[in-house]
């Protein structure tokens, strides 16, 4: 079962989700705010880097015929015919609009016939429940999807039965997605994108994919052009549920030649496989539950493995990023070196612009601590648009708050005030209630040596 894990990945300082200060992001708190109005995004304008069809064939097969655990899936499964979807539980007030926008994209970009209905017989049920309810079922999950059930209570009863075993499916007819009702608007939306993508299509995640939500690094949380192309291929008339990997493989070259004519390029080197021990090391380094020494050892193992295998791609960069995250509280200078190395590897590909925006936040925070406003601005400014295009309000607000502190160091106080004010509307979508937004403000404000108590 694929699920969005609670991992403190790719975020500035102590992650873009602030530490809870005794409350949760309830709908009432969000509605009764003393901050500027919440900002929301319109229709996604996704960048479209070129993708070679030979890569698409390989990626489609690896995504669709294997689970994250490494277990092979015997046949392709999807919904056959029009798909209906309903929203139940107590969804946050922004979720319905975010769902409507996503369904529109799925129809237009992926060619999937999917509509929202009120009937209980819908193919897909999205149930908004509390985070506590989700964690009682799956302690490390923020949200998840399960086949052949329509509610969390039904899943509890059928959890360990063949009925909810993805590997036994022959086609998809009914499933449920469980999202948090008491999370920030962005976290709920991110869950919606990731879990609905899996409900419709691939069950696997691949760390090698730089431009996809089908990647456990959690960099992309809104469906990308790559994801839409994979979903469009999944529902192409040339494919159907029950096909074997070999049967699908024979049809994919002609299918992608038709769907992605710009990708008809020559063969490219096949990336090396990602060993399970590297995946485990990353999860240990950045996931919950491990001691500080265990995190450091795991991050070092991830860097060592990536170096030994000669990786030059986003996986090598991510290993150094993980090492930086582990070290930043105890050895900030070493952490900075790893962040810089991560940025150097990310800079090699146009598909990792968003990744560089996350790293820039870490690097800029370090410069602000040193009081170097001009250097911080040079790091931040090229990446704000990437955060905006990717519709990542938490990252966008974080970069803007960092920019405000850098401007203050430069003596540009009025400009800093305007930038800080603009960040708050995005912060409300990204972080949720007032206390969470204020916590992030304070966290970044204290980086500025002028604001740090002597």
C-alpha cells in the first residue's frame, strides 16, 4: 500500500510545517483569522521539460508493475469505463475547490473520464478524517489509499484480508482515499494529488524520477506533466486491466510515440537501479523514530552508496541534502557543504528547478544567520517563481519570509514589510491557522542576528 509518509523532507530549518504549539489547524481557527486573507492558486501552469519516450516506457513499466516494497505486480489494473468520485467526512473548506481543479486537469491533461457525484456507489470515495484516526491505522502515514473499501471503518475490518491486497487485483472498481481534515489546506491538497494519482494509476514510487509525485522525496506534490502523461497512457484504449508486463511493453513504444511525439529521440543510458538499502537509509535519516546517531549513520550510508554507485542525478543530490538536514543542528558548517553539493548536482538538470528552490531556502537561511543580506537575496530570488509555478505555498511563503529578513539586513525596510505581508496569505494556505503562521514568522525572524537576543 502506497501512502504519503510523515517525513520532514526538503524543508527549511525544522521543516516548512511548524512545530505544533498546543493546537491543530481546525476549520474554525482558519476562518477566524487576524491575518490577511488566504491566497490560493488558480489552474496549474506546469513546466514541460522534454521526456524521452524510451525513458517513459521504462518508467511506466517500473511504476505500474511493482510496489514500493519491491513486490512484483502480475497484471496492469485500472478503472474500466467512466469513473465516479465522492467526497465524504468533514473536509477542510478549501478541499472541494482543490478537488474540482484536480478533476479538471485529469480530464483535460490525462484524458480520464472522471466526475464528482453524491451517490454512495461512487467508484472512489475520498473521506476526510482526523490525523489521529489515520495514525491509529497507519502510525507513519499522513494519508493513504486502499482498494475495495468505502470508509475507514470498512478498511479496519478488511485490512489484512485478500480484499485489500493490491497484488490480487485484476481490475479497479471501488476504493477509498483517506485525507486529514485537520491539516493545513496545502497538506490536504498534497494528499489529494498523491493519493488520487495512485488510486487511478501506478502503485510504485521511484527515487530516480526528478519531475513526479511518484517519488518519496516529496518535492513535487502537485501532479506534473510527467504524471499526467503516465496517467494518460494508463487509460489509453490500447491498454486494459489484466495485461501482463510483456503485453504492455509491446504496446508502449507506439503509444508514447503518439502521445509524446517530441520524445522520439535516440536511446539514452539506462539509470542504475536504486538499491533497497539506499531507500532504507534515506527513510531512517529523514523519517520519524530514529535516534540522532542512527540518523547520522543512515545519511552517511546514503551518501556513501550514491558516491560508490557513481550517481550524478537527483538521487546523489538528495543524499547530500539528507546529510545536510541531519547535520544542521550540530555542525552547520558541514551541513552547508552538503547543501552546496546537493545544489551542484541538482543544477545539472532542468527537471530539478524546484529541488534547487528547497536547497536555496537552506542556504539562504545560513547567510541570513551570518548577516549577509546580499548573498541571501542572490540565493533566494531565482527560485521564488519555481515555488509559485509548482503551487507550493509553504515553500513560497518561506522563501518570501527569508527574503524579507535579507532585505531588512540590506536596510530596505519598507520593501521587506511588503514582501512579508505578501507572504502571509500564502502562509495561511501552506501552514494553516494563525499560530502556525506566526510560529514560522518567528522561526525565520530569529535567524536575523539583529532580532536575536544577546
